[in-house]
C-alpha cells in the first residue's frame, strides 16, 4: 500500500524533530574534558655510550639442508661401524 503524500510529510517531519532533539540533547549534556595533571620536571637521562642500531643477523634455513649441521658429530658412511 503506497503512502499518501500527507503521511510521508508527517513521517519526514517526525524524523527531523527526532534528529534535532537528539542533537540538542547531545550538545546540552556534553561532559567537560578532563585535563591530566602535569608531571613535575625531572633530570634528563644521560645517553648510553656507543649506542647504535642493534646487530641483527639472519641465517637462511635453506642453506642448512645443503651443507648440514656443522655442530653435529662426524659420522661414518661404512656399515661396519653402525650400532646393532
């Protein structure tokens, strides 16, 4: 059932009144902005001697597959030294 123009106008007017009421309510009841207390001044910290960028190294994990683990004990390839 389509609305008649008169009912559409009443609905639009009620929407505008509700929007204005909400706007007035928000502006009237706006809380005060609380300010944080200022900290007392302190001495500036001394710089660290020799400070710089940290040394970060990256080892490619694919290289270990081809080379092997250099920290593993050496193994013999002959079957005579194998454990039973």
